[in-house]
């Protein structure tokens, strides 16, 4: 909240983004924002595997707004690489970077986050924006469509973990191999005028994929989008057509309550959620892990400490560690001093080499880093 122009920024006027800055010499545009369960409480209803997860459709909304800022109407492609788990307290800083368009009018898009100053930015999504408009290809004036067979929604959201905001499917039908659905947002999140398409609404649009041919049981999350275009903004109730299959890719057409086009997705690929407990382990090492005691004489200890010449020490320590791990049936504890604190960067090569050896010979090698004497 507040006037960002005093800091040399442009206001974005979006619920998930606060400001934009144009980079010099045609370097593109960066949009910034902050996410939190306090500022966007509706996000707390998107729970997957017990974690509050920023919906994949939220990244689509960020990309669409970035396209508006740069005059690029279509998300040609968008791939979601790393999930964004939202903390119970505190805020997540967001950055959306759009490069300058190339000779073909295509601009690269990257979406990043970090949860505190000083930490590295995590890139969650990459994609390409283009100026070519996506043309709607569905006339939704007749509703429900002729020959539609109603689908049973009893217990449809049981076991999903989704809260009321993300339980938007109110009716569904099948016509041949296509699935049609009616999706609506609850009254408490009906302030949608500042969104292109509200992420909770678009997320619920995808839920009808559970009725498509070859759909896997359980929760599926969006992974790769192509040919995404927005035709109208501010919808709170929509009509949906889903075609294709969960295995080969899904085509999506979205219209408003009168049949007017709202959005089109050329192809969407879904996948099962990865184990979210492993998300943070991609970026952090856990220290002070208890090691079980061993009988005297079962193992030997090899201490490897670097000298003042870091490069020469790194080569020497790596050669010595390799020599030890090659010994037949060796059971060794490698001891370093100050790798964690950065006091002995040369000895860090020992950790890299021995970790590789541990994967080949589980249980034979241990790594211990100690401080001081």
C-alpha cells in the first residue's frame, strides 16, 4: 500500500503485485510483490499434502499481468519447476522478470521468490510471452450443451485438503470424450475486478480433469501450459470445456455466465504433487545429525585439513580422500575442521567426493566436521 512512484517505480494495481520497474537500455521489466496468508487469506485454502501451496494458476495470473505490462498478450509456454510453499507467518517476496522481446516478438519470463533478505532467489517458473493473440474457439451460449450427461459430484472434494475457496465446481457433465463444468467463486472472494482471472477460479476450472479419460486418482497439479490467452477479466462464475486426456494434455476453454469468452488454454499437462517435505531440502543442508556409536577398532579416522594455499590444498585433499575410499573394504570417518563455517574451503572438496562414494557404498564412509580443537 502507498505511492511507489516516489521510489522511481510504477504502480501495478494488482492484488499479488505492487510495483514495476523498466530496466535501462531495453533490458526488460521487473514486477515485484509480496505474498502472505495475512494479505491474501484465501491462499490458506489451497492445501496439498498438508502444506499451503501457492496455486500453479497463481503463476499463470502473474504471467498474464506481466504480459499486460509489456504488451504481450499470450503465454506461449509456462513451465512450473519448483513448488512455492507459503509460511504460516511472514511474507514471501516475489519477482517477475520479463526480458526484452527478440526479433520474433518473443520475451522470456522468469518468476522468483525468497522468504527473507540475504537468501538466494528460487526460480519457480520459466516461460515465453508473445504479442500474438489467442483466438477463442468455443461458443458457450447453449448451456449445458446438447446431449450432456450429468456427472455425480457427491464427495468430489473429500480428501483433497482444499478449503471452500478452492471448491468451486458446482456442476459437471460429459459429452462424448469432453467434460463440461460450471465453476463459481464463493461470496467472500467475489472481489475479482483487479485480477485477470482469479487463481482460485482457474484452479477450480482444472478440477474437472478428474473426469477425463486416463485421469490418475488423487490430486493433480498443473505443470506445463502452452497457448494461454485471456479474453475478458473479472469473472466470478464460468462455464468450462475440457478436452483431450490427462496423459496427453488437456485443452481448456472458459466462458462467462452468458457464454462470452474468458480464457483459452491450448494445452495443459498435469502431474501428481511431489513430496513437498523435500522442497526445502533442495536448497539447504541439515547439520548436527546424530551418528550412531560404533565399537572401537571397527573404523579408522582420517583427518583432512587444508593449508594456506587453498587451490593446492584442495587438489591434495581430494587426491588423499580418493586414495582412502579406494582401499578395499575400508570403513572410514573423514574428519574436517571448519568446512561448515567456511574456515577451511579447501576441505569442502572432501565432502563432495565422499558423498559421491557414500552413494556407491552405503554405510562405509562417514563425514564429520568439527570446529577449533
